[in-house]
């Protein structure tokens, strides 16, 4: 296969191009910091984000500190995107 410039395009290498959980590329990238959203976007309601093939929820805790977790509740399997912080 050739590009528009006549250059040969190499075959896709799944070890380095796939970033989902459990893949070599994904495990490597999970060792680094990644910007998820703007701090100004996190107010009262959590915000659902997708990063490296995973659905996550960004939020602020009761003291205003940012947090990030898996988007489903581990007890009821409901979306934490619609949750709220309580005492």
C-alpha cells in the first residue's frame, strides 16, 4: 500500500498501535501522566471521559480535589457520571 506521496505505508503493528487495557502499548502509556480535561470543566457534576480505550469519570471530591475513576459503580453497575458527592 502506498500513501498519496508514493511512500510505502508499513503494516499496522498491534503491539505499538493498540492502547486498550492489557495491550503492550496500552500498558506502556498507562505509566505516564495524561491530560484528561480542563480543571474548569470539573464543577458540581462528574464528567465522563474516554482515555486509552477506557471509559472513566472525572470529578471533584468534597474538598475540591480532582479525581478519576472507572465510570461504573462496582456495587450496582450504574454510571457514576450521574452521581453526586455526599458526606
